[in-house]
C-alpha cells in the first residue's frame, strides 16, 4: 500500500479478483429514503417486480425472465440480458441508495445513460428510473437478495449478497434522532471467473421470501376460507361468499410439506408457447361472460395470476392482438377523431382499405423507444398488454359496432411561467366504447409514461363529474404521454400529483373527450332507436293491411275484386282524384282534427295506419256507399278519437 488514502469499494472489489474473498460493506442511506422504503410505498409484490423489470428496460435488455417458483414461492429470480453493471457502477449503486445515476452527468461516465442525453439509456430508450430506490423495493418481498451482474467483455461476474436490516435502522433512527446517514444493511461482494466473456446482464435472486409474501402469492387466505380444515373451519369462517377462482396455480399442503393437495387450474397447456399461454389467459377471462355478467379479475383469478395480469398492464410491451392505433376498417369498429377545441365535437373517421387509424390521424404510439424488442417472461408466460378491441361476447345491444375515439394533443403552455409549467406536454389517447368492458377492472383510464404504468385503470376518469353512469362503465381509455407529466408521478409510480399543471391539463382534455364521446354515442343510439321504431311501424302497417284485406275477403267473398287502396291525402287534388276513381279517400287534416277534437294533442304514429285499415273494413261492408264525403271523414275522425282516448285526457 503506497498511500494512506483509503481504497474505494470498487478498488477493493477489483483487488480481491476472483480469489473468492468477500468484500464486506455497510449499506447506508439517508433517513428520508429509508423511511420511504420501509413504509412500504410499494404495496404489492407486483410493484417490486415492476421496478426490477423497469431497471432491466433502462439497461437496454431485450428480454427479462422471471421465475417465481410456483406454487411454493420460496424464492424468485429476475434475469435480464441488459448491459449489466461495471464494478464502479455496482459500488456506486450500493453506496448511493436514493441517488440515481440516471439523468445525471455521472450516469454517462458509468455507461448508465446515453453519452449525449442523460434521460436516455445508452441504447436510446427513455429512462423510467430517476430516484435510485426501485431496486430496494424488493425489501417488501425479502430482506435477503443477491445481485449477480456482468458487463460485456468482462472475464468475471460479480455477486453482491445483500441483507437488509430495517429493524436495526429503525432502532438507530429512534436512538439517534437527527442523524441522516443510517446503516440499512450489509453487503458482501465477490467475483467469480466467467468463460462466457461476451455475455452480459443482471440477475436478481430474492432468497427467502417473507412469510406474508408467500402466503399472498399462494392465495392462502382465500383457500383457507374455501376449504377450511376441520379445526380451522371456525376461525376461518368468512361472512362474504368467497368464490373459488376459475383459474389458479394450485397449492401444496403446507402443513405436511410439498405434497400436492390442490391441482392447478390453468387456462393453458404446459406445451403452449409463452405467447399462446398469455393469450389463453386473456381469452379465458373474457370467456367468463358466458356465466358471469360482469367478470372481475378478483373472482376469476388467484393472486398469482392476478400478479401476472397486473404486471402485463404495467409494462412497455405489445398488445395481445394489436395496438388500437393499428386497427383498420376490417376490425368492425367505428372510428372518431377527438377535437382539441374546448367546445368541439368528435368527427367520424372514414378508414379506406387497409388504412389504419394511426396513419389517418398521424399517431406515433408506440413511439420509437417502445418499439425496440422488450420481452418479459414470467414462469414461461410472455406478458403482453391484455386489452382486446372487439366484443367479448355476442351482444344484443342495439349498437352492433364498438366505437374508438382517438386524439392527440401537444398544448402550447408558453403562457404559463416556466417554473410552474414543468416543460412541454404532448400525448396521444384513445377512448374505447363497448357495451361491456371485460374484465370490469379495465373500466377507466390508464395513463402511460414511456409505455410503462403503475397506476392501473382509474374508474373515475380523473374525477369526471358529469353523471354518465352507464356510458362511463362501458369505457376503457389509455393516455400515452410522450413528453411531460414526469414531475407529477409520485415516488411509487402508482399515482400522480393532481395539482401538477400537466395532470390538470390532461384531465381537462380527457373530460372534453368524454363529453364528445357521450354526445356522439347519444346521437348514434338515438338514430338507431328511431330506425328501430320505423321498422316496427312498417311491420304494424303490414299486419293491419293484411287484417283489413282478410276482412274484405270475408265480406265480399273469395272472387271479389281486389280491395281498393285507402288514401289519406294532404291536398284536395289528390283526394278528389282518388274519389273520382271510386276509391275511398280522406283529407288527412280533416280526419286528424276530428280525432283530436281541437285539443291539439299529439296523435300516435300508428293512428293513421289503424284508421286506414278500419276504413277498408267499413268499405268492405258498404258503410260508405251512401255517405257524403264530409260525413265519411267525420266518422273516421270520431273512431280515431275513440282509439286515442286515454284515462288522463281530462274530459
Ligand atoms: N437490471 C439492471 N441492469 C443494470 N443496472 C441496473 C439494474 N438494476 C439496477 N441497476 C443499476 O442500479 C441503479 C439503482 O436502481 P434503482 O431502481 O434503485 O434506481 P433507478 O432505476 O436509478 O431509479 P428509480 O428508483 O426511479 O427506479 C440503477 O440506476 C442502475 O444503475
Ligand atoms: Mg429503477
């Protein structure tokens, strides 16, 4: 040792080489960061996995493989083929919890960010991470995990074994009060030789999952309620009718250990491909409409499959079928463009041939950064966005076609002072209407930043206040934010700061879009309703005509001449002509006036066809033969009055 200067962690790791020597260090973090992690800001196991997947995405991985060890869930592995971490990066990360390299000048030096733009990955993806705590969200799943990482060209692989000790930290916090640096745990790092010099990537191994995590993933509480053991029946009794999940991973008898007691019920076969498996999961859920009017994920899936579903909504991945912007005329939907005017209305989009909404509207989502290959497999199932556009089930709804409203907006915020503005904002969006949203959990709006989202569907549509109960329940919307809104994302990435200018703007835009959708949908269903009425009217006309004709035949005998056409005319000329030809004819206004008796009441639309049929019957029996025309009109008018008289008429 030539100088008295203490060695850095990175130097100590390098010096140890692949001797197997373990370098030990203390994990330190500041009070606020620790509080956030131990507070459990990441509420669900899915949240922690989402953070690890986001890190792999930021590291330019093209594939992430997750193994959760179902149905035991004793340990988990998350492996990616991203850039890996150099010794310096690894050392930095372990010593700077809460101090992300992403979006910093130093990030470029350590190859964590692009050299030209600190908010992009070296491979050009828009970085999801920015705080530097996502990795430690695993604390919620386990206190013990390993990070195994290797960069391309290196002949060694580093292993960091981390044991978190939040209890120690909390105790220290209570004792030492004001101190900001706290021991959060210990880490031991060593290197092993690697022969696969070209390979690169990171593997996170979650060693012993916490008992609560395992119980949750095994859906133990639900099974205990459904299949109580004789002794446990009493205490596990639940007042609510818990239903057995249709699809589940099965379970073990955890008391006798490892003997299968509940065989899995999965929508796929083990021989199916990873994408087939996921598609079958989505179709399996959608098919529940056959027996359940409003399928919800919670009823249909166990906690494990629900974790898969939740993750699939959160990732920058592809849709099971196609992106809604790639739909075309053949998809059987009607398309509309959302206006950005405060008082504007949506306009219908006529898609010709193979043209997609995307080209017609000039939409770019998924943008370039989302287009790079990024596959996530969990236990052999490839995660895709579980949204489909088309009916889950043949519907009896009067509207036979679903509606897709699309829009984009890049508002000019230059009038807002820079310190409040939070940079530029631009986004694209769609509102998808279908008589039934399956599963129910997809009813609402989901906001995506860089393709990723932790927020799931917000069924209030960002606080939409107008009562559109049924219509709103039939709506799924996604907003793809290309620029802005980042500052409004809360630290857990699962909610937004409502006060931010960008959030406020987007919610106003969304509410305008919903108003346009509601107006258009009302218009369409109103038109369908009047068409339906007209059709029913025609059917009634035909029936009345047939009834009157058979009366004519009865009265006049089978060989009689054909029945005359009874005409209700609007002008004298027409009526006189008919009468000259020997057929009964009536002036519409005279008859209807007699039916109303001058009270100006609205006459039903079927009155006229009924009176025409009656006139034909009267004609068949010769009632009009010696009656003056004016009298004939009065007679028909009086009959009309009797037909339309109601109890509430007031006379
Ligand atoms: N899978 C991975 N591949 C390569 N580097 C990784 C990986 N996971 C984590 N890192 C490195 O560890 C750092 C810390 O990750 P962590 O998720 O805690 O913070 P972050 O991604 O920078 O920010 P955020 O807290 O917003 O996610 C990252 O900045 C990155 O340098
Ligand atoms: Mg991260």
